[in-house]
């Protein structure tokens, strides 16, 4: 049986009032995408507005390239798939076995507040399906609730982009909120590894990764859970 994976990307491209662009972070899309693809999983891409999601231009710079981003740059078929993401409000959780959210700063603005994304995460969680979120995408958990009406992350171990990492990229005063602070405010037990090193946390069906380097590990942890 082929597993169906949904990947939800941001549609937001403005970095606050800076006049700079943001969006999704390339490595955090490409690494999990190929991890799933190479294992024969069926992948559906979606975003709030559908179509081509905005790429954070910084993530396309030479310093941030990896084997998976180089592979994507030569992969016309996958580029075409990304250019035609489905509109999020047409997606039904029942059709998928798991959902993965790549980060980048974009999700802090749109996915954190998007009612379709919130409903989708809650539906996945309530049916015990695997959820994977990495770096800034745990922002999408801001308003999500569990069946008990409490914040979905309450009482759970979680990670995401750390305050010290946000400080290092000098965006602490630009972002609408800090992922680390938000997860704690929602009752989560925030844990972290070293800045920029791969670090993931699994708590039940919720798998979170700290930063771009963690995205491949989140995808593999998701597949390990799905293969049980």
C-alpha cells in the first residue's frame, strides 16, 4: 500500500515591514521531499493560495545548498509539482497518512493564522496520524487545540527554531512572535539541541525539528512511525 504524504507550504512572501522577501526554506522542503519520494511515498503539495509558493531567496544562496537542494535544481518534474501546489481549503485530512510542514519565516504570518491549516492539523492529530513540523513551521501550532480544548502542544515535548538562532539571523524584532516563546506559552515543554545542529523531538504522533538541518531527520522519524 502506498503511503500518502501531504506537505503544506507557506504562501507568505513579505518579511514584516523590512521590504525584504521571505517564504519557505528550500532545504526544509527538498530534504523531506526526496526522503519521502525515494521511499515510494505519494506526495501532495498544498499552500493557502495554491500555485507557486514563495521561496525565501536567502535559502537559495550558495552557503545554504545541500545535496537535496542541488538535486531539486536539476529536477524539472519536481519543480513543476511545486509550481502547482493545491489550494489548502480543498485538502481533506482523510486522504493522507501524514502531514509535513516545511519552515522558513513565511509560516509565522500565514500558516499560524490560517483556519484551514488549523483545522487540518487538528484533524490529523485527532485521528492519530503523524504530524511533522520543522524550524519555523511549528508556528502553525499557535492556535491548534486538542480534543480536550487545550492547546495541542500543552504537556508535550516540542522543539522549533530557537530564540538564540532567531537572534543570530537578526530577525528577533521583525517576526510577529518567537517560535520558542510561543510553544512555551501554549504549554509545551520546549527542548533544544545546539544551534544549527540537527535536533528533533517525538511526542506521540507529533514530531518537531529545531532548524533546517533537522528537516531530513523529521522526515525519517515520520516514516519510521508510519512503517510500524
